[in-house]
C-alpha cells in the first residue's frame, strides 16, 4: 500500500526514504521484505509525505 505513496514522492523524497529504510534494516538485521521492514517503509513514507526531510528524524 505505501509503495504506491512512495511513487508519489519527488526524487529527493524517494532517495531519502529508500536510504533511511535500507540503512535501518541493515543496522537492525531486518530483511526489507519482512513485516518489520515494510512497517519501517510505511513509517518513513508517511513522515516524508507529512513534510519531514531529516534522515535523523526518520531513523
């Protein structure tokens, strides 16, 4: 569901979300494809849509 919202972001927003989620999953040894990985993606996308632009805040 949130993947479609990811595609509505501009290039900077997509880069921010993908980098933050990838790094978070790597640091926590969580596969991106897992439920927890998808929840991290949903969290990041929803916050970027709301206007968050800080990678530290998303992490």
